[in-house]
């Protein structure tokens, strides 16, 4: 009896132990389980029944499961959920695709490198942080469908999910950015069926998905059913290269059929391919399926191509000339009847590198004008509709970009199709980033399967897109054997493309390699002097680099011994008001062969639109949804806004990337060198024009004839300018432009592609000439009056309080010395202004008026104010002179008395009534610009209302500046107001908020206008910088800083009258 009791206790203990072990062993915490019953990765394709159906895009073999699903959110995970016990009728309804957090289930989380669950312990996830979304949808199948194989397709689900058909578990999947396909044929029946999912917000796979973006969950890409034949072409691989010195096309197609080993059933089946250029048949070939399924040899391998065709004088594909052919693939039964048709666009092109370290497309060296792109929409999160993709690609083309890096995961398949169509080179990046735990997992064989699976499935899906030039092994995940395995498989599978991975740095076999833990390495790393540790691993075809200084970039090009191309995987960090010295990068890149361009970080601000309690909309960022872990506004670093509008920096980028460059080589005879920077296109696609500008006004314009210049060449042309006499008292510019001659898929005829502007030496610096006034300054109590122009003096008569015109205020707060601006993101994190430049903020508050005087000299009143800066380290003088012509001259000077750090600016700040909200200026524009971001801004006279002139950033900071300004006016609805002019170029900005409000506001809805506008007139202002946004590398380059040294400047104030002709 005792023994029996002991045995029973042991059995019970074993049952309990087994049960606990089973409960603890969760699929989503096991790095070796990342898929169950999932189909092999394959190219994006759907079956048609005939070529006619293809041409009409009749997708009869597709049932979309997008739309309304039943949904239950489980935010307090307490263990695995039994779907059979759920009352689905009580669930909510949700739209698919969507992210459930965007619909207020759970919390939206933005974090850069730190994992949102807060604990780094792979593969485990804290269970109290886990969230689950339960989905269910009914679908009906006709009898015809049940006689075929049926595939259930999920385009993307975050982060892991189990799928059930009619109550039975079908499979499991991870990798939230690639399709998951399941063969559901044995699980379905004619009539009503149900599909259900358990979606886990986190999984062990999420340790490989630590990208810098919003962490959102759910079914975020399309869901559909695909009806496929029992015998079918399961996959195909197209290689469309060039031969005979890049003249002829070489079409090679490899096929995979299902039931590969059931060779007898395939007897007498054939595959026929037809290649068409529009309606013209270019090639046709057939191959028996018997050859397709031929057994591979024990040694060596079979040739890749099952079908190969030579295309004479093929139309080549490139980003500039995206010529596409249509390939039809027909499966024919033994009687020659069409079983199914597959189709694909084909672009013939090659990609390689040469011994100069250049990229060659179709044998021609190219540069990468690229940007990093996340999937993001300000209303729908990670769900991006086709219309939004088109909008983005059209913007990219309009602003002269030619490449996208899919940072840091594969995009929706439709995006690649659009890149093929529009002409956009792609760096396709695997869904792999372990930033938060650095390089541990790439050196852990337990994770090898997941690493390789993510690469294999991406390459398998996207292999047929001509737009893809580069495969990327992921982002910021260290260097190790798992990455080497990814590269090795990819090189063998697809030798036609190049492999990239920025994280792959250092070659221990190289004689100049430094041990990572050595003192010497750490010292160089701290000094930003590690440019190439020996060289990079040999499995990479290029050297990728992040955010280097210009001198570091040039050094790696000179010293790295491998000769491989060097690409800026990320550079020009566009956080807030940024993207300074961009043109300087491109001056260097165009000079050094091995520097092949790069990808700006990044494309789109990742703000989420929300509405405050007052009904005001603004863009939210990290921390705004109560997240415990977040990275604040580090998601706001795009060159377009969260809702897809170009920022001012885009115009600087457009100019740097423009495919034509104009240089005036003979100013006397107006000869211009036209340089065609295209890599393939000739200049015949453009209309050319010029403008001759005098003091900001166009005085002559017209078209000119440009010969058809081939790509990479240049030629001089004569501009048909008639004017021969120039006045030294005036200032002259010439602007040369190129616009599209005909409509293109991305832009209409007349779209401006390129422009350059030059100051003509025939003139001089523009000196403003005011309207001739008759009168004199008269003292009337506390005022000094010139006709209707009034200067209101202080009670002691020693300074000016404000300036009026016809008893209406023009200047409500007189100019005061200013050395500070509301700090930009780069100011705070790169320049460290709150610590390193805090003296200048203190200088404004601590400014001490030490003397003032009033003197009348020759009928003019001179008012002089002397200031002392804190600790007597500098002095400032502001002098007002009431001139005989009725203007007020303002002269300012700054003199340092001790060494001081660089200033943010040196200028004057004042206030005017907020009714003066129409702005006209002669200077650089029309977009906001700064001294290190104004090459793309042209001199001219511009007019904008304040709400278009001053466009705030999502995180408020300094903005609205214009450089090289000669004069500007602020007027009301009656076109009356005040104007400011100088005989030396200056900078100015106007906005409806105080600097204090801008600095304190965290979002645009916190900006509160007052009765006055803030007006800044600056002699100099530091640039915005932006090499990065987190250390000194991101500071403005030295030539764009403002040293503490003596300065003098002046300007004039006068009323702007309605009846006056503009003085601008």
C-alpha cells in the first residue's frame, strides 16, 4: 500500500511537472520556433486563367479578406487563451488591415533602441507586458474553390500569430514585415468557414525587430485567399541581364512547380513564356516541365535557366528610363490547354562595381540620391495605402531622389512594383535589428535559423524586381557568423545584386585591425577617428557608413584598402530644423569616385495626429500616450512632415540632387556651361529658360536652345539676353532653369527640375532708395513726428518706446540685442547650447543699460543706447538716427572684452502688431533657409502670408528664417505697414509667438499667439547643422558658426504706404 501511494505521488508529480513545463514552453519565447506549417517563401504572384484576364486584371482566383473582422483585445495576459471557449458574438468589430493601438486598444509606443517591454533577456518576454489580439472572420467558398488548393495569405502581422481554420490550429508565424502563406485546403469546406488568429504583441522575434519606429500591433497588411491549381507553377525566378557590352537583353527564367517529386503527373506538361513590349511580342519560348523537375546532380549543379532568350537592342531599365516588358508564363496541359497564367514585369539591367569603387548600372557609373523610408501614416500608423505610396514616390521623383532604403524591413509588395514603374532604385533590407542588445544574437547559433529565414524569405519574395539593386542584411545588429550565413546564401542564390550591411565592420584578418577592446581602439573611437578597422568583412560588396564628418568620410575613401564603394547608409539626420551643410557633402561625393552617395535619415516625420481637448490637432510623439519607455521626439526626423508635405530642407536636397548643373562661364557674353549630370537621359527631355533679375525683379526672361547633350557630358550655350547696359547702383542676378518638356508619370509638363543662379559682376550691391519725402522731424510732447510717421519717446526722452504711423502702431516693442534662438533639436543635442552656450541666453536677461544719450546733429536726431553684457565680458551699442528723409536708421555694434564661446546669433529682436501679417522680402527664398542650407534658395522678391511664411516644426523650435535679405516689409490687409532695408545683406524671421513660448512648447497646439508678432533682424546666425543630432558631429560646420568677435551692422525703418510702389 505504501509503495502504491509513493508510485501515485510520483505519477502526480510527473504530470504536474510536465504540465508546468508545457505551460512554460511557449512558441513566442522559443527562438527555434518561428514558423509552423507555413509555406516556403516565393515571389509575389497570383494565378490567372488566361492572358486576357491578366490584361484586364480580372483577379477571379482571389478573395479579399480585408474589411470588418470580429476582435477582442486582451491587454492583461494571464496565460494562453482557448479560442473555443470564446463568445465571439460579444467581441468588438475592427477593420483589417489596421494597428489595434491606432484604434485605442492598448498603448501606442515609440522607442528607438530600448525594447518596449523594458527587460533585455532574450528570448523571454515579461508576461505582464504581453498583449494579445483575437481576430475572427467568416468567409464562404464556392464548390469550384474546394476542388482546388487554397492558400491563406497574410501580408504582415505584428509580432507573432497563431492561425485557426474552422476551430483547428493551422499554423504559427513570426517576422512581422513579410507574408505568411498557409495551405488551408485540408481544413476548409464548401460554404461557410471561419478563420481566427491569436496575435501576440511581443515574441522572441521582436528581439530582432528593434527598429526606430512606432511599435504597433495587429494585421497591418492585406489578407486574402488564393485559389491555385493542383498542378501549378509555384514560383519563378527572373534574371534579366545585359550582354554584348550592355546592348542586348539576356532573359533567363527558372521555375519551381508543386508536387516536384511526383514526376509522372507532370508528363507532357509544358511551360510557355511570352515577352511583350506593349502589344509587340518580343520573344516566346517553351520548356517541358520534365526538364524543370529534372533531378539535380550529386556534384556541381544544373544551369539556372529553364528558359533563356536573347533580346536584340533591348530597352534597358534604370531609375531615369524605367522601361518595363511584360512576361506571361503559361502552364499548358498535355493537350496544350492553358491551366494557369502567371505574369511579371521585367526590367533589363545590371548592377556591379568597378575597380574605381563606383556602382555601375548597365555599365554606367551612377550615384545614389537616396533616403531611408519607414512605413508610416499619421492617421493609420503602419498601414500605408497604395495612394499614399504613390504620393510618396511622386514626391521623391519631383525632388530628384533616385533611391530608397527600406529601413529597416521589407515594405509592402506593391511598393516595389511602384518603384519598378516609376524608376526608383531600392536597397531592400531584412527585418533585422537588435540595437537594444547590440551584437549578441548574430553570434548565437540558437538564433541562426531566424536570421537566415528573414533574409531568405525577403529575397525569395522580391527577387524579380528590377528596382532592387542591393540586398541589406539588416541594421545595427553587430557582426557575426549569422550575418555571414545570410550573405553567403544570398550571394549563391542571387549573384546579380550587391550585398550591404553597415553593421559589418572590422576584419580581424587584416594587418591593420585593432582589437575592439584595446585602448588604442577606444581612444580612436572616442575621437571619431575610426573610419575603417582594417577593412570590412569580405562578404560585403560595399562599405556602409553612418553620419561621418566630411573629413572622416574622405579619410576612409583614401585609406581603406579594399577598393569597394563607400555608401552613406545614413547621413544628414533631418531631425526638426536640420539638414545643414548638405551641399558640402555632395561637393565631396562628386569629387571622390569611391563615394557613391547615400540615404538621408529619414523620409517622413513619424508623428501621429491627435486632437486636444480644445479641438486643436497636433502631431504626437514618444511619451504622449503614457508610455513608460519611449524616446521622445526622436521619431520626428523626416524631410517631409508626418502628413506628407515637403519641409524647407527638401528644396536644398532637390538642388544638390538636380540632374543638370548650369555655370556662367562668360558674364560679358552670357555664355553658360550646361552639365548633364544624368547617368542615362539626354537633355532633350527639357525646356530651358533664363531670367535676368534687377534688384529682385525679373526684367528679362525667355527660352533658350540647348543642344541634345548626352549623359555625363557638358556643352556651352549662348543665352539670348538683349540687355547690354547695367547700372552699378543696381544688383543683377541671372537664373537658368530646366523644366520637363512633356508629362511624366510623376509630374506634369513644366515641372521645374533644376536651376542655378549667379550674381552678375556688372552691377553692385543693391542700395535701397526710399520714396522722396518732404518734411522734417518735429517734437510734439513725447513724440517726434515726421508728417504722419511718429517716434514715441520714453518718459525721460532718452530712448524710443515705439513707432507709429497715423496713430497706428508699427513697432510695439523696439529692437533689443539678441544672441539666442529657440533651440533646435540639433542645438540641444549636438551643439549642447543649454550648457555650452548658456552665457548667451543669460546675456539677454542680464543685459544692462549703462548709458543713453540724445543729440541733434544737422537736423537729425541721434539716440544712443549703451549696454553691458554680464560680467562685463562684452558691450553692445544701439544707435537710432531719425534721418532727414523720414527714415529711422538703426546701427548696432558688438564688442567682446573677453574670450567667449560662439554665439547662436548676433542681431536685434522687436515686436510689431499681429495685423501686419503679409510679408514681402527681397532675399533668398521662398522657403525657409539658413546660412548652411540656402544653396537651393534663389534670390528674388517673394510675398507670403504669415501662415505660409512661418511653418512651425512638430516639436516647436527656431524657424522661419530667410538669408541674404536686402529688405522686407510687413503690411496689413490695406497693404500698409512697415519696411526694413539695409545696404548689407542680413537675415530675418517673423512669427506669431514669443521665443519663450516656442522654447517651452512641446507641441504646436501649445503655441499661443499674442497681439504682436516677433521680428528678428540678424547680422549673422549660426547654421542648423545636422550631420547627426546627438553629439558634436551634428554641430554646424565651422564656417557656419558665429564667433564672438566685433560686429557692426545697420538697417533702416520706414512706413510702407499703400499708394507706394514696392521698394522691394
